[in-house]
């Protein structure tokens, strides 16, 4: 019954899509469909308080449009981040939550991910079926977002109703039998003041990690009401249920050696009593816009998010079978302790709201674009007492079945564990000093009431110079703030958060846009913040010294010829820890940050066979330090992917068939070297295949 209900909405939508077209299909004859639309979005909102041209934005911003996500077979945030060299995985475990770092700083799950500019937690896979764009702001976002990681912000822009009827369906198969289907429908009602956009999806998950399987279902709706020519009311809501067994990572053997000869397909949590991590997430968004005058607009926006998780894992940690044991670390022969981890009833219910006025005016010869705004957000986290009991031991080369932890472990009761409120007021003024020089100034006042209350000012200043009609140069200084970390379970100050900490960034950059066929960007930056770590001598989680990340980002995209398009990016990072009382980490690199990472994607449209495009992608990441003291480095890796797409008219329906092979060489590599939870190594996917079809009616 549960399986039937999961796919009811999707099955009905698919049936409606195909039956609606059946009446107009006269013949099953296939015709070639050639598409040459530009898929790179020219505007984004993540770096300011409204859509702005990327070329004129004095920050490093990347955006993936819906068309680009379709062409690149992007169905998850992880798929998208693979095309940007500044973004890396950060304990991005199969079946759990997609977590990332930008410019070497891990994003905060509670503040660095946004939906239409308002906070949402990233504790499960964020659905893309109802998203028009993914926007990535790299670097500090204190002015734009208040409290957030210095790495940046990822913003998901919701699809809105379309002016003309839209109906699209897609289906796919991949990996060990993952099945996927989705529908996207939009348009206007009989009364054209009202519009709708409906998305539904269902997925049977069969991971490349054998046994880490599950299912996912999703449905969303977005509605617009044009109350008057000057007033627009928007509503959106979505619901997702995902249930999947989580594939934990590896630890060093004897806490010193990388595990040799292991397979990315091995499921370390494979126990008969292991259960899927079950998550339910939903959003309710409201937005009202009103045109006050020809050059002035007001808006009020709100988003309420609900998140629930029941977490069950046969969790590998440490070694008790050799000598005094290793904690963390697996045994030298590959044995590891298995713990029965259970945490039920976890809840997060953040609320974000924003009100602002934007307008243009002149003061003498100066032209201003001003924004005045107020923001409010609150986050309530609830959880019960978790179970973490020793069950036995297994081995990374030969799975051993162990009995669940003895006794009757009970989680709960669920109580409020964390409550914080943020109130902000911000102002931004973009002043055209001349036809070629623009000054961006802004400041946010943020007040935080949490475990520790605080308030602070976050200024942001940038200068843009139009050196040529096709070239912009900019320089910026920004301040940010983020919540302090908390000690792990083995520390004396376990779960006691440190005070919020400030970060600073200086950045200079250049952008070029030539005839819409060539887009270039370069950014040179330095980011500093206080360093947090566990002082083993005192067994305390402390903030001492400073992290300093210096780097350069380069990107290029466009068309080399009418048939050959490309998307290239490279990021070089120099990270350094200084000023701590622990001499073993001073002068060392920050863990899990490669010194060089690149991504290159090229696509060629075959003239001999119109409608057919073939593509290839190369990803490279340099070696990464595993520990704070850099005792162990994890080797870098190269990954090659191949793909193709063919567009045709099938029975009058615009159809696009896509095929993709990832990790063509089937090379083993460690894609994620996370210091979280004592330090874990997560393998990259082996060679995998995917095939999909998209039908646009």
C-alpha cells in the first residue's frame, strides 16, 4: 500500500501528460529536433536583493538555469557542484545529506542554504524538480544573508507559473536499476490573472553502494495571482519523503594508513537490523510585490520549512580488537567496531521573513539604486536522547553479521534542543559615479538571540570599473559572521557552542562578456576567520589562532565554434593555520582542501547528424590533508565522464534522449576526506551508466 501511494501523484501526472497529447498526435514518424538555445543564465539574485546581471555583479557567482540542468543531466545538487571547481564535498555520504564546502570552508547546514533567499536546512537532499535555478555565491555573504559560512551561499530559485501552457515529462534509469520519473506542468487558468506550476517526481533508489537503497517521492505547487497591474501575490508549497540506507565512510587503518584495495561498492553498514534514514521535508512560501511608483517597488516574503528525520545506522567507528584500540581509526587488518545508532523524532522548523523597498533616484549627477530591508528568522531544533551502543565488529574486506545492541534501546523523549532568533536591518546603495565607475556600498545590522546573544555590523564595499565595453574590473571588502562550533562527544565541553565568530574577505576580480559567445571570469581573494579545533592536551574544543585561505578562481564558457561549446573552471587554494597553542598544527594546511581543483566540460554538435550532441567532462582534485597536523595526505584524482544527447520529434512531441557514463575508466578514488565525526573517507562512484528521456509537449 505504501509503495502504491508513493507513486500515485506521479502516475496520474504522467498519464495526464501522455493522454493530453494523444489526441493531437497524427503519426508516430520521428523528426530531428535541433536546439541552439543559450542555457547560461545572465542574471542571479544570490549576490544582492534582486535579480542582477552577473556581468555587473562585483562577486564570484555561478548559476545553473533549468535548461542547463536538463542538458547536463543534473538531478541533484551534487551533480551541479561537480561543474564548479570551487565547490567540494564535505561529508556528502550516500543516502544522507548533500553537504558542500566552497573556497575551503564547509557550508553551515542551518544558514548557508536558501530557497528564494530565505533559510532552509540542508539535512536531506534538496529537491530540484521545482527549481528554476541553482545560484552559488562564492565568498562572504554577510550583507546578503547575515549569519552564514564564509564559504558562501547556495540559493535555490523556485519555478513560477508560465505565461503559456507548459507540459513536460521525463523518465530515466541509472546505476543498479535506479528508476526515475517526473512531470512539470504550468500555465494560466481561464482567468489569466491566476497561474499555476505543478511538479511531481518519484524515484526508486539503487545506489552504486550495494545495499544502500531506498525511495523518494516529491510533489510541489506554485501559484500566482496578479491582483492588479501593480500587485502580485505568489504562493508555493512542496513536500518530499525520502527513505534510504546510509553508506558510512572509512577511517584510517591504525589511525595512520589509507585502507588499501577497498571497493566503492562495499556497504560498511550492511547489517540485517540496519534501517533506512527516513526524512520528510516541506516548505510553504509566500511573497507579495507591490509597485509603489515607476521606479520604486516593495516586497514582503516568508518561508516556513518543516523537517523531520528518523536516523538509523549500523555505524562504523574505531577499533577495539588491537592493543589499546584506535579511536578514531580502524584496526590494521580492517576490523572496525559497529555501533547501533538510533535517533528518532529529530525536528527542524526554521522560519524566514524579509520585507524590503527598492528604488532608483538621482542626487545631482549621481544615479542611485537603493535597497532598504528588514529580515527575521527563527530556528527551533528538537531531538530526543539518541542510542549509540556497541554491537560488535566487522571487517572492511569481509562483512561480518553482528547482533543488534543488547537490551531494549529507547530514544527520546523529543524536547527542544536549540532555539535562536535573528533580526536584521540592511541598506544597500549602488551609485553610478560615472558611465564607467559604479560604487556598491551596504551594511547589515544583525542581532542574534541564541545560546549566546550578540549583535554586530557587517559592512560590504565594492568598486566596479567598466574598463572596456565588454570587460568589468572590481575590488571588494566584506565582513561576515557565523555561529561558533561545538565540541564533540569526547570533549569536556561537548555540545557547548562557542560564541559567533567574524570573518573578513578581500577580493579583486575581472569579468568579460563578448557577443554572448565567450564569458570569462577571474577572482583573487583572501578570507580570514578564527580557527576552531579540539585541543587534545586539554580535551577541549577551542577557538585559537586563525585560518587564512588565499585563492584564485578562473572560469570560461562559451562557443569555440558554432558546433563546439565548453565550460571550464579552475581553483587554486593556499590554506594556512596560524596562532594556535598547538605547535603540531601551526603552519599546516586546512584539512580536506585540495591546493588545485579543475573541471572541464566540452560538447560537440555533429553536423553530419543534426540533433546529436556528444560531450565529455574531466574533473581533477589535488591531494588533501586528512588531519589537522597533516600527518596523512590523501592522493588527488582524475575522473572522466562521457555523454550524449539526441533531440527529435517523436509523434509530434519534442523529445530529448540523454545517455551518460561517469568515471569511464572505473578508477577508485577518495572524493571526500571529511574531518567530521572523527574523520572519514568517502569513495567516489565507480563506473556508472544513466539513460533518460524528456518529452516536451
